[in-house]
C-alpha cells in the first residue's frame, strides 16, 4: 500500500521584543543602542522562521 505522509502542522511562536537602556545617554542619537537591540532581536526571530517564529 502506498501511503502519503500526514501533513505536518507548524506551530506559530509569537515573539515579543524587550529592549532596555540603563541611562538616557545617547538616546537622542538617530540610531541608538535600543535600535540596535531591536534589530538584533528581529534578525534572530527571522532566522527561526522555519520553526514558526514570528515577531
């Protein structure tokens, strides 16, 4: 008997991003450490898309 494998269901993992800065120094810059933290976290989440991760 020739059976097709059952379709796999992918679980979605919704991810939240938390950024933090301990001082106000540098916050007025156009691109600051909070922006860098967010970009880094978004890139990691995107790298896990095959596992169902989404931002």
